[in-house]
C-alpha cells in the first residue's frame, strides 16, 4: 500500500515542499529503505521512526518499507522528516486515515518514546505552507508560537505521535494554537544593554557612533587597550530604533534557520548584535558549508557586526567582507546550488594602532618599530578601508573623568534623535526599493537627495583634492554629510555638516 505525506525542507532561507511517499510491501524481505538524496540524519530516521511507533502503542509490521523523499534531486537534511515518515508508515499500514493527511503539512523530530521535538526553520517552512495554500501545519508544541507568526493558516501544536494519531481519528482533537497569546504590540525590553550614560568621557566617540547609527554607517575605532572601544560598541544596540514588524520577521527567519532563536522568544524584536571571535573562519563569517547556511554577517542583518581586535582577523577573512558591504547581500555558490543571504549590517571595528597598542599614547610609550607598525596596519587593505565611513580615535580616559560622578547623556535620549533621523530618511526615500538608510544610497540617489549649499560644495571640493579621496570615498562623505544634516533637521547640507563628515575620514598617513 502507498501513502503520501507532505512536509517541507529548508533551502537557504526559503521552504520547499517535500512529498514523503511510503510504500509498504507485506510480502518482501524486512527492510526500511530511504531514497531521495537523504543525509545521515535522515537515514537515521529509520530507527527513530521504528522505535517511536512501537513505544506509542502502535504497530510496526516487520516487513518491507520504501520511503521516497521527492523531489529526488533536492538534498534532504536534518530530523524534521521523522514525523511525516512515521505518519506515512501508519497510513500505509491502515493505522491512520489517509484523508486526514490531505491539505496539511507535518514537521517534527521524533524521540524514541514518540515525543515530537523542536526543529529549526519553522518560520520559513510555515511561510511556504501558507504561500502554497495549505490549511494547517502540524508542528512541535515548542515551535507553535514561532509558526503562529504566519497569519491565515491553522497551527496545530503536537506533543507526541500518539496524541497526533488520536487527533487524526477525531478521538482527542488538538486545539489550534491561539495567536492572541503572542503580543506583538509590546515594545522590546532594552534591559541589560550598555547605556551611554554609564560610559565615562569619550564624548567625541559617542557623537561618532550616534552619527553612524543615524545613517547605518560603518565605523572603525582606534585606540590603546582599555580605552573603552568594546564598551562603546556594546552600547550601540541601545541607541538603534526597534525593528518594524517586517524587519523583525526578516531577522527571525534567519535566526530560525540557524536555530539560534531563544526558547521563549518566537520573534526577534531587538536588533542583532554579533561579535565573532577573530579566529572565525570565512565560512563562519559569510556563511557556507556543503549546503550553505547563513554566517555571522547574515545573523547581523538589520543590526550590528562588531569585529573586536580587527587586525587579528585573517587578511583573507576580512577581504570577503568587501562585496557584502557594498551589495548588502552575499551569494554563496556550490556545485549543486547558489544561494543568496541578506547582509545589510552596520560594521563596527575596533583595533589597536600598533602591536603593543600604545602608538600615539601620551602616557605609555610605544615599544614598536616603524616597520612593525607599518606591517601591522597594512593588514587592512585600501579597498576595505574605503568602505568604512567613520574613523574615530578613542584615547585613554582621563582619571578625573573616570572617577567623577557626572553621567553623560543616556542612550534613550540619543535613540530619540536617531529615530527622528530615520523618520526623515523614510520621508526622503518614500517607497524607493532597497533604500532604508542613507548608507544604502546609490549614485543616482546621492545626486537626488544630497543637495549642498554653494559654500558646502566649496569645502567638499577642497577636501577631496587635499585628501585625494577616491570616488567611493567622495560618495561616502556625501552620504555621511546627509546623515549629519538629518540629525540637525536640515533640508540642505551645510558647511558644518560637510566639515564634520570630513573629520571622520581616515587621516593619511596613519604613522
């Protein structure tokens, strides 16, 4: 007898429908064969399915089973096919009514006692089910809140295989998950984030980070050890506006596929903050694997990617950031597939000026030779430096400021100005696709939205000639000037806006 159950697979960040076909042959030699390009985890489903059916009080005739996962040319990985495979076996052996499986998608991993366990990627899988017009999705009970983020489709939370069989027969119906239990109107809690008010001194660096947050510009902080570069970076999420629902769903989809959503957080509301160690591989940073998965730059989408001790990262690892920083997307190609992942993040780097860390420090002398400093700083290539909008020096904090009781401006006050700047950018850009912040502007948009006064144009022309800025650096100065003007609620870019943007450029030579 043949039974077919619909499930779903993850391909990149999208779901793809999978037909789990089970053929039961009561006259063949006992065997359980899985075909359709399964990986090791799917092959191991045979033992989990056999044990889960028997331990749920159901029958598993010791005969011949052939399971086909169609389409056969799509690689299947992970344990999410356990539940549909078990239902296919039960339907093929007349233990589940076939008509109860129509119009639904089944997703879940089985434990040996029949409990249905959490699987990754529930959100994109449910989105795919809704797009294909399915009426309901059966998911692990733990994953129901995440699946319920998709409207207009019924979510059935399943605790165990035995409970699902009773539901399919109509003996003990499982009530659908109630979406009202998820309150999307509540603002996210910012408790636990570093507050600007707690950072002593560094007013110039705080201003630079405010400008960076207002336009989502890339930043590089340079200073001696212990000056507060890492602390400043950790405070950035507290001054970024909260994500809109569309942004939150976009980020949640990435974290769902990467299986990094907290247990009690079905929807990401605070902007991501990723700080990978400098030993991270290229695949870990940009994504990859035999079947590509999102990397750190995609996990930082709509948020912050902080690279501490920037010059300790491998040179080639840093160079792979060049294309994502420009295009806001990363494409990973393999022999069988090419997948694109979003990568619209704000890069924040921190580095010491030399190997010992004290080059230019007024208190502690530097012990490095000029050649050592030159080799150290040359680890950052010119093209990568050209993609950074703001360079800021973070000097050591003076003792009086460090021990003083006076607090600086709070993150809430800074965030209010940043939100107003974002609102002005939304009004400027309207419905222009691909434009969310000033840093996203292309050449055409720069000419349209970056209108300078005659005096500001003269200052910019003089600065470009003296600093020998490249075309990319010139456009980045214009975008940065536009952000500073937005913070000042100015329609046109004035002289003071250009002057501040110019001072954030890297001064050459650095030695």
